[in-house]
């Protein structure tokens, strides 16, 4: 066997190995799970919104309470170690809404609590959510600057 054939045989063996180790996902099933999970979170949020409105709150105050209650629910579910299972089953449906962001802040805080208040929680709390916050602020700043410049030039009236 020459060098070329050995190389092809080795590549084929590697490809076969990768194929056996790579998980196969059903995209449509994952989309359905994400839809159900995200929809359930939205239904819970709508319940809080309707409850606040029926209690006499304004639309703005009701929205604020709804956000706070969804974050609290996410924090509690994360603390009870239930949210990771929901996120694993529901995928992006659980990770994209505000509940997923709350989970991404609380999970490292719980995990690194044993290392202390400063070097544990203080240093690690934003390891997951930090990049989201950073790039959200930078993008908002950049778009605000572009909007301001377009207003100054007179393109936007």
C-alpha cells in the first residue's frame, strides 16, 4: 500500500469515527419543542400581565411586573435545578426570552458560591451573560451614534 492509499484509509476511518460520535438532531422536533417552551413562557407572562391589569395597574406598570415575575420564576427554577432541564428540552425557546437571560446570570452565581462572595460570585456571575450585555451596549451605542449623525445631517426628519 502506498502513502496515498494509507492517507485515504486513515481519513475514511476518521470520518466514520466522527459520524458515530456526532449526535443526530431532528430539526423539526427541536423547533416544535422550542415553540412549545417559548409559547408556554409567553402564556405565563400574559397571565401575569392580565393579573396586573385586572388589579388596576397601567400597561407600563403591568409590563414591568410581568418582567419581574418571569425573572423571579426563572431564578427560582434555576435555584431548584429545574431550569437546565427545561432549557435542554426546549432549546432556544427557553434560552432566548428574559427567563434565559436570568438563568444565565443566576447559574454561575450558584455554581461559584462556594468560592466566596468576591472571587466566586463577584468574579463569575457574568461569565455567560457578560458578552451579551457588552455587545448589546456596544451595538446600541453604535446604532444610536448612526441615528444621531443621520439626524444631524438631515436624512431623518
